[in-house]
């Protein structure tokens, strides 16, 4: 069992399960003695939506963002590719976005930075340990925010930290990452890993893949959907998730054009004749 799995077991066994109506006492502001201390030497997994928000905030492409700010850890136990925010390589191991006055990308900071000190556990189809989504508190020794007197419900925290949009997009991502395919201990093949990475982490390249390749000759896509994905990266990402569910798990989330299907059938017949 690796460290992440051990931590998950500990949460499921020992941490009080909180709902959105439960309250906790915490506040983080420039006046706390530990201000900025937690923005270093920390593992921040980036969601696809985090990357869109951050690369737009910085005015760079998704490829440039990946090259400059992320680590792509390789671990044979990982079911799908993940991206981590890269901390500086010097002694400080600081987040690239921490400044003297706090987070320099605050309005677009990643989901996990918004959530802290809350964690969230979601149910999986094959794993009955979590029947219903719940929240839990992560109390780090270095964090003095718990000594502050501000009380709020979890719901208030989620709204105050701008987490609702992130959670909505997170639901689409979870449909992929918590898919029964992975629960059956199946691994993605290298081409499928590339597809996953393209959609989830490199949205600018995925846009070129959709509009500058033969993609739209192969699939039936409504005009309305086309308009939306041309105008909005968030819509393009949702569309990408549909395509991934079709290509990775064989779900009927995309419609192959009938002429392409006919050609495929002919090709198959030819191959069978030649055998
Ligand atoms: S993104 Fe902002 S809040 Fe998150 S670790 Fe970096 S500086 Fe801190
Ligand atoms: S350690 Fe806690 S209180 Fe201190 S800056 Fe980080 S989140 Fe805020």
C-alpha cells in the first residue's frame, strides 16, 4: 500500500465526516503568523479546469503552462496521467505563484488551494467505503488558521472561496477518473494515455486536434455544439470528456458518421477476403 492509499484509509476510518451544513472554525488572512508558509513544498494536483484558469490568467498556451509550471510524475500504479504544480528547485521549494503579499494568481488559484483546510471524499461504484460524498478537515501542524475565531459552515466556505464552479467541472472529471473501467484494475494503453492527457491537460492542442484534423469528418457533431466548443474552452473540455468516454471506455457518447461506418465495414470485408 502506498502513502496515498494509507492516507485514504486513515481518512475513511478516523476523520469525522462533515456535510455542507456542518461548521468549522478557521480563517486565513495576511495577519496570521504562518501567512504564505503553506505555499511551498506541497503536492498540488492540478485538475483540467485548474489548468485552463491558470494558463488564461498567465496569458500563455496550455503547452507553455505544462512546460513551465508542471511536473508529470510517472508511477506504474497510476491509472491515468496526473499533473502536479512544480515547486521551485531551490531550498525554499516555493510555489511559482507565491508573492510577498500572498498568492499572485488568487482569483484563479487551483481547486486544492481553495479547498484547504477542507478535503472531499466521493463515492465510487465498486467501493462501498464512501456511500455519500463527505467533507473532512485537514489540520496541518504548521497552520495557525484554526486558532482564528471565524466560524462558518462548509457551504459558506465553498461559496466564499469560489469553489462551486470548480466542483461542477470536477464532477465531469470524476466521471472519467472514478469510472468502473479503472476500478476493474484496467490500465490505459499508451495511445489512450496520450488521448487522456491531450483532452485533460492540453486544451489548446486538443482544439487544434478537433478543428484542424479529420476529427469532424469522422463524428457527427451538432451545429449548436460546434458553436459552443468554438467559443468556450470549458465547453470544449466537456466535449473532450464525451470523446474520452467514447474512445477509452466504449460508451455511446459520440456518433460516428454513417459514411465512415460504411467505409470501415468495406475495409473489414476486404481484409477478411484477403485472409
Ligand atoms: S497557487 Fe497560490 S494559493 Fe496555491 S500554493 Fe501557489 S501561491 Fe499558494
Ligand atoms: S498555513 Fe493555514 S493559516 Fe497559514 S497561510 Fe496557510 S492556510 Fe493560511
